[in-house]
């Protein structure tokens, strides 16, 4: 078996140690005589898995006691609707920051349920930067303020947490959660699809402040109400049990590596090394302003786009996979989430240097 370095934006690499443990426990979890995939979600075995996963996540993120942790389905995209349905009943005003492809999708969905104010937009810059705090045109009386801390496609990341004057701040952390410490108390809701830094696709994490639960409009479907999932321990219906289990293994892996402070150091080194290789070359370029560059998703272009195919073919042959940029942006994109080891980033840097030497 030969493992490759998978630079996919998601589903993304999982830690090899996690995959090995899952393999060892596949047929018989801790003497239960069955796989986690076969367990009743209400049985004592799986309940112990679920409770431990939540406890470990709370420890990693220092989640305050007045926040609930929900393990849901539907991806971050389902949250684009659930958030206004639960927090903006009666078509209340809501503020959104438009900084890339995912915030645009969130805005489009919110307009179905609420009066959306675009408090800032960087579309004129082709989403190559983030707005400064002083540029935010917040309503003041909005039900909430929504932003995307890290735009996966454009490789843009906020270097600060927006100040909202007491209005609940809602954040799509899909691409950056668990990559470094964050202050959960700054947010009303944090949500994230699992398939980048948490686990396999199919699980959606929601961390919500208690006072924001139970505000959904009466006509909101039961499955789209946060209160439903909170009141039933995320088990109103059958949850994605295996994804929940694997997420728990990832949380343990992060703890074993020193927690989020240690991961932040590694992630900063990885991104700094890759950006340095790009910036010190006339052959490669990154379009994002340096202060808004993502640690997790690094897009770059070649000086001659006609070489893109050759670059990707050669990279694949070297075991560097899924580097093609999103179709809306072009070029290349290296997603270097927690599970991407530093040697994987260095292998990419070495390949880039050799490709430039031969083709520059």
C-alpha cells in the first residue's frame, strides 16, 4: 500500500492513525462483537462514543457551559437555511459579509427567509481580500451577523473576528475549525461541515448559544429547528453514527498531538513555507492579499496556464493528488488541513521547484 498526499478541499485527508484505529475496530468495537456502523444509535455502546466525542470537542475548543453541541446532517449548506429559519422569523433584518463563493451561497439562501443587508462585499476585488472592521456597514438592529472566516475556494481568511456590538455573530467554520484555538464565546453559532478538519463527509457540527435555541417560526419543519435536535441529544432521527465515531477519533488524535495550540504552530509553518515558495518565484503567484491569506486553502497559478495540465500530471505521478483549482478560479489549490503532514507540504514545494526549473 502506498499512501499519497491528498490536497483535496474536501472530502480531505484523515489522519493515518485515525484510519488505522478505525480499521482495527471495524468488525468488533471494544468487544461489542459488531461494527460501530451496526450499532443502535440509542444503545449504550454508541451512546458512550457520542458522549466522549462531545466531551473531547468541548475540551479542545473550551466550549462554555451555556453552549450546546449538535451533531447534525445536511452539510453546512443546510445551515444556510436553518440559521435564518431559526433566528430571523418574521423576515427580520440580518447582516451578511460577502467574501467568496460560500458566503454568496449563504446569502442567496438567507434571502428566502429574511431581509438581508450586505454589510460588506469584496466581490469587486474578485474576493482576493477581506473587509476591515471599519468597512463593515452593520445594521445595528439585525437578528444576527453572518460571515465565513475562511473561503475554501478563493483561499481568503479573516485575520480578525468581526465586532458586532452585541448582535449574535454566526460563522461558517467549515474550512478552518480545529486548525487553531478560537474563543467560542465570541459567537452565537459556529457551524461546520465535517469533511475538512473533523472527519468524513455526512456529519455537520453546530455549536450554538443556549439563548438562540427555540426561536424558530411556528411553521418551521421539525427537522429544521435547533430545539428539536437539542432536546433529543442530536438523535431525533438516526444520526450519521460512523461519521460521529470517526470525528471522535480525530478529536482524540488532536489531543494526543498537544491540542489546538500545537496544531496552530504546525499549520502556520505549513502555510508559511508554501506561501514563501510561491512568493519567491516568478513562475507561481497567489492572488490573495498577504494579510488575508488562508492557512488551510492555498490557491496559486502558473505564469503560463498552458502548463497547468502538465503540472497536474507530473504532480499526480509524484503522489501529490487533487491539486486542480476550483473551476470558478482556475489554476491550482493546495488544501493543507490538519491531517496534511509537513512532509506533504515540503514534497509539494520540492516538486514545484523542480517543475519550474524544467519548464520556467
